[in-house]
C-alpha cells in the first residue's frame, strides 16, 4: 500500500524514529484522514464544475429547440453535435466517478451497534485498510478530473464552433 506506507513513513519522521508505535499509528491515521478530507473538498469543487457544464450542455444540446449551427455547413453541424454530446457524456460520467470519492465516515454515522469506540488506538491493519481507501479514491478522482476536463474543453470548443461559424 503506497498511501499507507507513505503515511507511516511521514508519521515516523514527524514523531521521531524512536517514538512509541502508538504515536506513529495515530499520526499515520491523521495523515490519511487529512488526505481523504482534501479529496472530499476537491471532489466537491469538481462536482460543482460538472454541474455547470452539464446544465449548459443540456440546455444547448437537449432543451433548446433552436440549432446553434443553423447557418453552418454540414461538417460544422456534425462536429458541433458530436462535440456537444461527447462533452455531455464525459461530464456525466465524471460525476459517476466523483460521487464514490466523497465518503461518509463511521465517525459521522456514530458507533455501530455492539462496537466499543472507547479510546482504542489504530492498528496497522486499520492503517493499511485506510490506505487502500485513499488509493482507490485518488484513482477515482483522477478519472473524474480527466473526464471533467474533457467535458469542459468540449463545451469550450462547442461555444467556439457556434461563435465562429
């Protein structure tokens, strides 16, 4: 686990190499939680961007009855329709990749039935599991970001085509 290993290495460096294992584990868990919090914030902004692009494209491509390429030749019309629909699909799929990145932690939901929350320290297995969650969400965020850039770029191209023709 790359994320868990990095978190443990940073925690060891922060608390000192000879520090008790408990402090290292607590710092590593805090670092991974911080990474998840940052991903949540970035994904929230990405979803807002996607909402704007999807709304604008849906208006242009689906809702609006007039053709923005009415006076254009067939190639421009075909390119505009292709780019518009591709951008809309890319933005919607980006949302599909982004939603799983925003997770609700058990701390928010409260203790599970029969679970003693007490002052239990994190274990290495818990750090490894949290590291897997971070890595999975980073991968999902990367794809969501790439698709959002594709959708936004397509929207810009569509506006350019509609303006230039």
